[in-house]
C-alpha cells in the first residue's frame, strides 16, 4: 500500500547513517555528561573565560554589531536564568508542574521571536 514511500525511507535512512560517526563520537567523548557537570560559578569567576568573553562583548560594542551583542546577552541571560531556584522548583515529586513551565515557554518564545526579528526584519 505504501510502496511509494520506500525510496523516501531509504534516503532518510542513508541520511541518518551519514551522521552516525558524529553521534558515535559525541557518545564516546561523553559530551552530554560534561555539559551537565559544568561549574557555572567557577566558569564566570575564571579569568581564562571572562577575558575572552568580555573582549568579545567589547568588540561587538566597538564594531557596533548590535544584533550580535543582543543575541549574546539574551542567550547568556537565558543560560543564567536556568540556574535560578525557580528552575530548580519546577520539578515537584518527580513531575513537571505545568503551571510553572508555561511562563518559561512564553519567555523562550518571546526571546526567540525577538532574535528572529532582529536578524531578519531589523538587520543592519
């Protein structure tokens, strides 16, 4: 009945298998665990991180790259927000409280919408 989808399935399977070595590399190097174990306070008090980060922000200000500066500040602010006690309190008895997630989804949509607006509509 769906024989016409067999070529599509084969193309999809070959496309996914093309990225299998990359996925195997990510799993072998334990990148997701490394991201989960980042010491954020240590990161933002480390001069080896802060000097290039502040230099990048200063370069964006110097070059007047407002879109890039806004995107970096929004993403950094979002990343910092995910470490707040509000985010830790979302899980209640091993379940996600829906009323606590909806403001986060709304905020994420607003940030993403603003970034898309700055890139595509109000670009320099």
